[in-house]
C-alpha cells in the first residue's frame, strides 16, 4: 500500500496552500462572490468533475488532499464547507447522474464559480430519513410542479441553482424520491433570509419553499425514483472528501496547540514541561493520523470502484468525533485565550460541532457500520 503522494499531487497541494494562505477571512461575514470566483479559478469548485466539463478530473484521493490543504491553510471553515457542499452535494449528482444536456447547461458555470449551488433535501420532519420527505413533485406535461419546504439549505440564500429532492410517488417510499435541478428564478420558488448558526458563519444557510413551482422535465436528474440512490451517491462524496476539510481543521488545531505549549510559560516553566498537557496533544495527533488513514482508505476504495460503505462511514464518524474532541481540548489548553474570540480557538470548536450532524449524524454512521458488520 502506498502512503505517499506523487510529485504532481504534491505540486497541486502546495499550489492550493500558497494561494489560500493569503486569503483574509472575517469570522462574522459570509463569503463574497469575488472570493467564490477565486475558488472557482483555483479549481476548488470542480476538483472531482471531469475535465471535459471544466473540472480538474481528480481522483477521490487527490480531491480529498486538496480539500484538506484548503482547510489546513485557510481558517474560514465556512468557506471551505460552502465550496465542498456546492461540489459534492450539488455538482457531483448532476455529473454522475444527469443527462448530457443538463450537465452541459449547468456544470461548467457551477465549476467556474459563475454560479453558486445548493443542496435542498433537509426538512424539519424528515431529518436523516430520505423516505419521509413531504416535498412533492407532480408531472404536468413538460414540467414538474413542486410543493414543499426545505428547512436547512447551506448556500441557499445566495444560490443560483438548487439540487432538490422531492417525492414523485410517496407510496413507493425510497423508490418514489426524485432529484431535480431548480434555478433560483423558477416561478414559485421562495428563498428565505440567512438564519443564525452556531458555527460555519462564512456559509449562509436558510429555508427554501416551493409553491406550485414549475420545473422543466429536462431538469430531472436521472430518472423518476432514482433520487434516493442519487442522494446516497452524493453522501459518499460528502462523508469522505468534504470531511477532508475537517482533517485540515484538525491539523491546524494540533499545530496551534504544539506552538502554544512551547511558547506559553506558567509557574516558571513552559507548558510543554507539563506531561499531562503534552499527553493531551499526543492524543490529538494520534486521532489526526487515525482519521487521515481511515479517510484516505475510503477515498482509495472509491477510486477502485468500490461502494466503500463501511470505510466511508468509519471515516466520517472518526473524523467528526476527533475534530470536536480536539477543538474542545484546544479551548482547555489555551485557557482564557481559548475562550476569547481573538485567538480563533473557540471558533474552531463552533465550526467543528456541525460535523457530527450533517451528512448523517454520528448515530447514523454507527448504524451503518453495524449493518455492514452484519449486526
């Protein structure tokens, strides 16, 4: 098994690091369209998209490495998350399942940064149960008519295009879910204002409502009833390559904590002389390496054409739980400075918390792992 990146991958990783390191970030502001287009120009919005559609054509392993580099060298996790959600939850479903006409009409603009994409599936009454969606889509000639409300849509307030999941045959449960590309200007679509969130402040999120919203039948992704399978396919990307951003955050936390205990003196000696504190950082570093190995193994399996269900679930669970634990430890290690906003440590904790919820909660990942074990 090969554990080293090749020369071309290292060049790409370094290129991302050198560019995003110079980007300034405000903890209280949403990403700007100018910054979004810079993400597009750097290739971050199309890493895993085929070159013929304007993307980088990268493998899952290389894609994860570049997302990790992005988050390792830029401290606005809101932007990292927004770009990743755009790519893995909105663009990749169209790339992998959409017809050629739909792909050619939409993907190049999403990849370039001309458009912002958003995934609209979450509903207040459905949670992680894709079979419980209440949003419906009824065929009417050459259109579908959508009705319903999505409760939590990342990028929603600024999105130009939505990947929407709705029931076309409620009686068929998971076989009755279909996926659609819905433009922002579709009649009957209402986008809510951004709401406040615990973390990921740079990524705006809000509600989206459909009231007799007419969508051309040509905007159906795949075929009717394929929506649940399309969603699960996108989840593989989210639970692996999107979580690579949290590897980057975890790496930054380890580096910050190492530097802090070396520089900070208490009771006449450096904090690094305190064995109990050093051991906490050792645990953080160990969890980082375990998380990285699990995640890149999952990406490697995806590149081999494997469903990688077990590996992806273990990677998602381990990365998310590890980054939350590390951020909590970092606040404790930094003491008062960790609690204040100036150091950015408390922000890392707030940004880490959602990783245990989105793309399937930690409890859902444990259920998936148990199922794959035959339990």
